[in-house]
């Protein structure tokens, strides 16, 4: 097996031409733009299988090594520190011989020369380029968006700014009731601010939850002291005489006091650099199933900046899946195809369990299974199309979320499990176990008689 | 705390009860040890009387003020008594003026006191000028009356309860007294224990618990009673067991009868009755050769199109063998109602006059007219129960005044009865309970007092008159029945015959009673020696008790002289007539009806208590397992039972207590509990065919067809509700029952409930999905909607399961309500295919299991799985560790069959010894004893497994 595999790799290498069939002494140059979770995970995967194939150079715009961006919310909430969320400390880069340029934003890709150029003029040549620039917060074009105290929520700097603001100011308004906005709101509340979330839709996290689950979430967060302005749109941000934001005015005329405004109205793939380099971008850098840019086969893209089959993923699981596939190709193994991900959402707010995946809103041609235990703050909805599970929205009890995600991904028929489906994997396993020996006993009694049956002793 | 002596308002045994109360509410009830009928005993029904009179129930189920319905079908409006009674008088007077006395029918009840009955009777016969007063005793005792009169000359049961102890042979025929007259059955058990030589013959098409206790059981064909008695007389003659001297000295008409029974050879009788010749011979020998033979009989004989003939043919046997007028002997009719006897005494039937006088006898009419001070009383017989409602349905009777009875439940052929109630121009319902089916038809509702509030007298099966005392003042604005009748009579008289107003000038029940007493002077039931004061001082007394007598007569006809013109008893040469409605190809099953152990009549009182549904809590049709198998129907599935008159849907229950071809439905299941589009309950099926002589309808038998019914959509809901609201919610839900193809609505639980709860159970079925407009209010009533409920919904498959849980004082969660909706038809219109099908079928089975599991958790307040939403898991997974529900045997101590069986397996010794040990261990059967027959059967059939237990 091992032998066969080695031979296959050699054949691929031969096929790739001059850059790889030249001197085995000279390593290929791999440059990565972006030092975030998707990119670094790709490197990790690559280093596992082809540790010596590349000289690797990484450019990171932030002054930090790769950290777990998802865990910024617990940091904001005061439950973790920055140090605790670092995924790859500096010595990791050193150990793997990676040239790391921190705080250096790349400003240009010269595809003809195969060189990237950073803002400070640093250049790096590449044989293969991996773009993992992630996304940038979308800042709606609101009057007053430039005021002091108006920030978005993306990185450690934003997090620190919020932590600072919470020390000195009282009122926060978060614009956007999605995952990021709610995590920011929760963190600020934990830090003692009075927080109102302004949200355009009728319920929170409307992209990830249905109305019922959104309502439950609002109830729980409300109990923790958050306020909500739903079905509300911001008109402008009002300034104090000192030039700091002092209030948010909504389109219905209401004014919400605000010393801090956090913009969490969505993210956009960070593709400016790629576009400038002439790569095809459509809601992300368009990539193939091997995560190569369709424009230039030397250039790969993973993570939030990549658009695969029209989808730019914003969640960590698909990015890791992309990273895994991308790494095999970078490693010249040429194995695996990325065919897209079924995504699921979680909210990083302690004590709130929610999960959604797939087409949880259902609709035409779909059937729904519902479990309501609002008293215990539990709600589950499963959406079926035909015999298959296509979506799930869970609130309060997300234990079976991964199993549902697996069912959605695999497309296994679930008709036989239908009655037990919402009760989870264990129930369905019992059901299957019972069904096996029970066979086709005819349906009998619908009620147990309650009279002494003395005959036949 | 005070104690009041009174009587039980249920069956005709007439037990004395002592009511403990604080003058505002009744606290408890116990048997009166000094009452000669029960000597301190009470049955399951009597011992729970206080629970039917709690303030919470009274508030919800009693009619508490006069009400007028301005429009049929609308909610009635409260009115004052004056307005109500004037309205009654106005309407009755107008109908009387326009259509004459024959347009008014008064339908009363064997549950009225003698005083109530007397005033009603006088009102109709002495004021309205007709005989259109009849009573539900027509459904109960009129064949017994006619049978006694045809043979012995008077409507007088010749025996006493003490004869049970003197009898050597007891012939129980057409009676399941173990369930219908439990306290008397206890006395009979005592008698056999004291005299092990006493032998019981039980003749009944159904192998009842009474039959289980028999030394000889005769499973005769339905309706073949006369053939059995004639056949027995044939054998008695053949074996020389008749008493020719007695026949010669005290009877007439034997020759004709002898000729007739000659044809009833053992072979022929065996053929007609389906019995074995040797059993017939044994029965004849036991009957004829015993020093004292006592027959005990009831509705099996009476509710028949040849009811009089059956009664008379049985009495023939006693006359032929001289088994009458001596201790332990005689034909002893067991009365169904607490005061059917009293009603007969005052002549409160369409064909009777006061004090056992005859309508047809001009001298009797003159005597009554003289007593009442009116020129005459009408001689034309009035319409009897069935006829009266048929006449109303046909438009001849315009006004119906119904008191203390529920014809919309209890009369046969409900389609006609309901048409009568709809067609009548004016319907007065004088009732204690607002919850009866009949109340819904009333134009005017008059609130009457009931048990615990009533004051007067009743007469039981053994001619014993007891005082019924009020423990409490009337509930709300209720008044006594005699008082309401007298008040209406005065107002009516003022309008139609002002000179008769004074005839109804009564102020106390004693005044009424004294007038009644005077009417008995010189009659067979002469009680001129009796007074309220004597009843108070010396306790209940038997009649006759003429002036000068110190005590009543224990036994009649000891001198062989009968109250006939010639002093001789008359043999009844009656023909054997088959059933009014024989089975045929279209209606191949014989429907038998009868009682349940813990229910009484139409359940207006017993049906309010959950604990009385513990023994049997599901309206069912019992079918022989062989017939079920032939129909391809499993236990518990729904069956439609159809007669020529109507149909009803209920659960199938396999039972080997009847022969194949016969089915059984308890008489209690009326439209109040058993609904669906075909409402009307069991009496939608029964036949109005009646005995030509007694006019008693054949409620005991109808030809029916049974068929599986496809109602794939099913609902079961059960909830604990606050006891102050449960009965009200039940009334609110009742109308919704019509939205289903099948529905039953019953209470459950064990009052008094420590948490102040009452249980309510709804089961329903439909051909397809039922609209939210129907279901949403039901969910609200059961408290399984809104945020407090936990629910599972699969709308496509029509599945909706919901539970409501509550934390108890200790913080543990308990089940408070559940709601299970399933649609087994979903696979037909859903888009499931192939492999999913078998799964869908397994659902029905699973739902039943869910129901059983949830029900047991609910009823036992057991700890719930955590989290409680697991309760909604599919049925096949529901409570996999759960033991099946075992039927309740002992209602008093809530002991089920499984526990009893387990205990018995470890008990050795004689059957009596094992029973004693069982009672000591579990207390079952140590209070009212109604379950003793069942316990004895279990002792008989559960073998000792001590050795196994020791090894294992």
C-alpha cells in the first residue's frame, strides 16, 4: 500500500513539470497571505504529509500569531484571555521553519513575477500562493459611522477596544442580531454595559434560526439583561459635542443612547487583493473543487475569502474541510475533492445551546417535525424532503446536532426512523433494534382493557 | 360535627347510611349498623356517596337555580322561582286548555321519595284529569308488579332479607346481584358460609360474577326463561316434587298450566334453552326437594317483551312446590331503584291508583276520588313510559314534565326519545343535576334537592319503609320535589280549577305522607299503624302495619291466603314467546345489557367520580373472542354496533362470559359519556318492544350487527384538573364530542385527591384529520397547549403528542396531562412509500403503548424520566421497562389483579384461609366487599407457587 502510494506521488510530481522535477535540493516556495484559522490549518495539514516540500512564508496583517477567532467572544465576555486562545504560538512557526511576517499587510500580488508585496515593501516569491485573507466586517453606509466609539467586531484589536469601552462607558448598541452581534452584545453585557441589539429582521439570528428558536434566544438573552429593537433599522449615528457617538437613531425615530456602537451587520469576503491581481471573484475568490483559483492554478484560496460553487463559508468547519483538501493538493498528492459543506451554526454564548444546519426553514415540498419544550427552553425542528433530512434547528438541547448534520450530509433515508428522529440518535438506535426482531407483528390493541380477566386460569 | 340517619339513593336494597356532616358540607358516610337492610354495610357506590356531594362538585354539577331556555339549544337563563313556576303553570294551563289533559305527560322516577311521588300522582290524576303519569320504574319493575298481581293478587314481594339465611336452595335468575345488589349478595354469602348446605342455582345468559359463585350455573339462551320455568315445572311434576295438597288448598288454575307444561319435556326444554338435560334435572331437584327455596330475580326477567310471563312462570314454580309463605322460601323480586316500591304504593304509574288500587276498578276510583275530595278520577289508562315518548314524538303529547330521571339516556330507542323531546312544545326538567342528557332539551329547568338534602320516606325491596333525612339545607335555590310539584299544582289549579288549589296545601313531607297513609287503610299494604314518629323511634318498618299492629309483617301469605277475590293464588298459564327481535342475517348478534359493579343507572351521580371508573373505565362492547377472531378485530379496536334503530361506536373487549353470537354493553353508557356523530349511547340500539301486560320494554335484548369501523385518526387526552373546574370543563367539552366519529369522555382518579385534582379522559376517533377549530379548545381545556406544554408535532403524519408536567412539593416532576393524536391513515395520503409503510402500521401499536405508559405515570404520580420530553418518544419506545396495567379489582383500597395474583401465589391452605390471608395482607375486599366474588375467583384460579419462590 505504502509503496503504491509513493509511486503515485512520484508520477504526479513528474507530471507537474520543471519546478518540481528540477533539483530535489531546492524547495518550492509557498507563500500564504493571511494568518488566520483556515490558512494555518491548511499549513498544519500540509506539514503532516509533506513537511519538507516547501519553504513557507506567511504574511499576517495582525500583530498576532494564529489565534482562535471564534473564541474572541469568550475573551470579550471575560471568560478567557487572549493568550488562551492562541492556536499557534510563535515557536510553532519557528519549529516548522516558517518565515512569519506579522503586522505586514500584503498590498499587491504580481502574478507575472510570482511575487507578493507587503505594505512595507517586503517581497516574497512563490511557486504556489495560498490566499486566506478571510473576511471584513460590512459597515453599512450610515451617517456617523466614522465617529469615535463606532467599531466593528472582527479581531483582537476590536475586542480590546470593546473591553476598554466597557470600562469607561455605559451604553452600547450593537447593530445586527446575528451570531457576531449577539456574541458582542453578550460580552459587553457581561462587562457591565447596558446593551441594545438593533436587528432588521423579526427575530434574532434569522439566517440561522427559525422564528421560534429566535424567540427563545431573545427570551434567554433578555433574561440576562439584553434589550432588543427588532424589525428596526438604524438611520444614523448621532455625535456628542466631543465627537464621540452618543446615540443611535432608528428609522422609526427612536433614539437609543450609545457610547459604543458595534457594527455586526455581516461580513464580506476580503477579495480586494485578489481582484486587483485579476483573479475571478464573485462573492469570493472563485475556486475549484481543489481549492485552486479558476484564474490561476498556482493560486489557492481557502476560508472566508473563497467562493466555492457560489458559496463563501463563514464557519470554521467548512474552512477546515477546505484546508484539508487544499493541503493534499499543495502536498502534490492530488487526493480528494472539496464538494462543499453542510454547515451548522453554534453561538458562543455560555449557557446557550443552539444549533442549526441545512435548510431548516423548510417550505414547499418539505415536511417538518417539531418538538416544543419551551418551559425547559428546548425547541427542535427537523426538516425533511422526501425521505431525507435536509435541515435542523435546535435550541436548548443540541446534543444530537452533529448526528443530524451527518444525516443531512449523507442524505441517508430516514423514513424508518421518522418517529424517533427528533428524539435523537439513541432513540433511533433503540427503534431500529426493536424493529429488527419485532418484524411485522400485526397492529393490535389500542387500549389495555381494565377489567379483571379471570377466565383461562 | 353532626350525624344524620338517612338512606342510600342507589339500588333497591335500601341500605341505611349515617351521614357525618358539619351542617354545611358532608364529611363522610358509613353504613347504618341499626338498619335492618344492611346492618352497617355499604357497597362501592354507597360508601362513596359523600364524595358525590362535595362543595366542589355541587357547585359544578348541580342545578342550583331555576333556569329558562328562551330558545332551544341556547344556554338557559336563570329566573326566580315565582317566574319559573308561573311560567310552568301558564304553559301547562294553556296546553291543557287548548289540547286537553291528554296533551300533558308527566314522567317521574323510582328515585323520588314516596311523598314526592304522591303529590305528582295526585297532580296528574286529581288535577290535570288524566293518567299520563309514568315513571322510570316502568323500565325496571313493572313486569314484577304485573307478575305478582297476576299470580298472588297484589304487588307485594312476599319475602324479607332474613329469608336469605333460611333458604336451602337459592335460585338467582335474571339477576347479577353480585354487582347490582352487592350488600344483599354479601348477606347471601354469609348465609352460605353459615350453612354450607345452601345451594345456589344461577340462570343467566352471561356468566356473571354471580354465576361464578353458583353451585349450578344455567347459561340459558337469551329470552328462554319461560321455557326454562315451564321445563322445570314439567320435571318437578315428573319427579313428584310438587305439593299437590298446597296446590289444592291455596291455588287455582293448575290444570291448564299442567297441560301446557306437558309439552316442555326435558328434551324440548333443553332445545329451547340451550341447557343440558342433566342440569335441568339437577335444578328441578334442588328447587323441589329443598325445605326452603328462595328465588331472587331482577331485570333479566323484567326487561322483556314477555316480562310478566317470565315473572308469573317463575312464581308458578313456588306455588306448585308450596315454596312460599315460609321462612327461606318465595319469589323475591329485587328492586332496581331505591323507591320503586314507594312509587308503586302511591299508585304513581299510568295504570295504577293509590295504595295498590286498580284504575279499571270503579270502586277503587271512587275511593280515591273521595280521599282527594274530587268528583272522580279518570279511568282511562294513561300512557306508559315508552308510549308517552312515542306519543310526544308523534305530536300528541305537547308538554313533558320530567322529574328526577334522565330519559334521554335510559329509555330505549333514543332516536324516538330525542325526537319526542325536540317535538314537545314545552319540556320541564325537574332535576338535581344540570349535567344529564335530558337537561339539554329542557325549556324550563327546576332545581330539586337530592341525596343528603331530601326528607321523607322510601320503601325497599323487602317492603321496608325507611326515613330519609336531610343532613344539609338544599343546595342553592333547590327545593324538594314534592314542594315544587305542589307549588306548580296550586298555581295550575288557580288557572284551570281554582276549587282544587287547597288539595295541594302541603307544608311538610309528613303532611303528604299522612294523606298517603290514610289511602292505605284496609289495603294489602295498610300502614295506618305507622307514623313518622314510630319510624324515628323504632327504625325502618315493613308493611303491612295496620292500625294497632306493633310491627310490620316479615313474610306474606304464611296462612296460604292471597289477596285475590277467592283468596287463592292463581297459576299463570302463560305461553313461551320468543324474543321480540330475534337475530337474523342482517342483525346476527344478540345484544345483552346489564350493569357494571361500580356504576348506577345513567351515572348522573356515580359518573361524577373518577374512582368509580377504576373498575371499568372504558365504554366497551364485550364480544366472544371467537366472534372477534371471525371479524378480524383485535381487543381494544373500535367496533360499530348497529341495530335497526341506531348505532354506536365503542371499544371491543373479548369476553367468554357470553356464548358466541351474543354481545354485551353496559346499560350505563349514555350520550353523556359516549358520543360521536351517532350519539345516544347504548339505548340508541335498544328496542322499544314491550311486554303487552306490563308495558316494560325489552331493554335486555336487541338484534345487532357489529363491524370494524375505520377511524384512523385517534385522540386520547387525559389530565389532572383542579377539582373545582374539572366537571365544568367536562360539560364544556361534551358538545365537541359530536365532531368525532367516536368519542368518550369520562372522569378518572381517586377522590378524595390529596392535591385537590380530578381526572378527565377523552378518547376520540375520526375518519380523517379533525379541524383545529375543534381541537384547539380541547387542548386548552386539557391544558396541553401554550408554553407550559411539551409537544411533539409531525403535521404531515397527523401526529401530535403533548404533555403537561408539574413539579410537586419535593420539586420532582409529575405528569399532569397528556394529549396523543395519531393518524394511522397518514400513509394513505402522505408521500411515504415502500419501506415506510410497515413502520406506519406499527404506529397504532406504539400509540397504544404510549397511552398505557403515560396513563400509568399520570395516575400513579410516578417519577418522570428526565428530561420529561422523553415522554413524547414514539410509542414503541415508551416506557420499555413498564409493566402492563393490571385491572383494578378492589375499588375501596385500589388493589389490582396483578398484585393479588402475586400475593396469592405465596398463600397456602384452604380457599377460605387463603382469602383471609389475602385480605389481611392487601386489605382488598375488607371494606364494602363488592369485589369478594372476584377475589374468590382469583383464589380459585391462582395456584400456590411457594416452592418455586423458595427455590428461585
